[in-house]
C-alpha cells in the first residue's frame, strides 16, 4: 500500500532536475531532513524510482540513488 504525501519535499527537489540521478545522502543533506524521513518519502512516492547501479557506472548490487519519473 502506497500512501500519498501531498507536500513531498523530496519529490519537488527531484522534479527540478528530472534527468539528474541523486544519491540519498545528497538529498537529505540539501533538504536538511533526517535520513529515515527522506527514505520514507521516497518509498511512498509514485514519481521517484531507484536507479540501477549500471546507470551510474557502479558495479554494486544496489545503490541509494534516485531520479524523478513522470
């Protein structure tokens, strides 16, 4: 079940640069939010997707990098 949060600051932040892939750390530092709250907002948004590691040139299995999707 996905809850919708009307004033989603993370979604607004990523919407400004729709093609940019931003890490979790940069998001919560730029917005001055707690890491846990930022993750909650990301997971409850239907307009934010997790980027695959290959898209950012990483060989890891999973990374906390997100981008905005319409």
